[in-house]
C-alpha cells in the first residue's frame, strides 16, 4: 500500500513538473528536426526567409484539436506569406492511442489537405522542450537576429466552439503585433484542449 501511495505521488509530481517546465515568454527556442508526413524532416532553420513561426501542438483525435484544424490552415494561409508559417507537431504516443500513428497522421493530412507541415514527435523530446501540455497548444516565435524567441504561448482564440460573441484571436493578434515591431498585448493564455498522451514506460 505504501509503495502504491509513493508511486501515485511520483506520478502526480511528474505530471506537475511536465506542466511547469518548458519555454516561457522571452525564452530562446532550440531548433529541432522532426519527420513530416511527406517523410522528410523539417526544422525551423529550413525556413530561410521566416520572420517567426506559429508552432502548434495538435493531433488526430482530440475533439478540440479537430475543431481547430481549419483555423490552423487559415493561420498558415494568412501568415506564411508574411513570414510566419505554421509548423504543426503531433506530441501523442501512438502506443497509447493507435489513431495517432504516423500513418494515420499522413491520412489525415491528405484528407484535410493540410497546407502546413505536420510533424511527428514520438519520443516527446520537442514537446517537453516547449512544455506543451494540451492539443492544441500554440507557441508564437519571433526571429530576433539569429535566434527564435517565444513571444506568445497558449490558445489560438477563446472560441473553441465558434459560438463566442466576444471572440479574441490571440494568435492572429500576436502575429499582427509582432509584424509591425510591437510585443503582443496578450503574451500568454490558458491552452484549452486534450491532455497530451505521453509515451509509456
């Protein structure tokens, strides 16, 4: 019994740690290289002309992430040409949720005609670096000199069900402000979505 209580405490502590670690606004982001659904690796450095990035942790199965798929595509359509492309990352473990497999990611990207890279992070290395805990969870980066700095963390907007008459487009506003040399008026919000399904073992 004592061992079970101890293991439960350790698990709770690890979950709490996962929620508090990771990048904060103002931190410099380490580049990464992850496999895209076209079987080619993608890194931030591949975008030579980028002024920043909209990094979205999302997935195949979460109802909230699915509700935002079209809006993520619109973000890329709107801002990639302005130097802020979307880079989507699936942080979920396919061992825990089979429909999060790389093959299922490829099928979803093809079905929905994703206009942005959809990368797999099966070992959660990049997910833990960022400190993402939900799908969707967004990190807006701004290129400053040779480094990428986190300028916004949180939700895409405050309208998951597209029924909020006082909708605030957090990501759009942040990128619009950065594009004219301003800091986002709202730099962080609570990410609303499904918890990330971590690798077992």
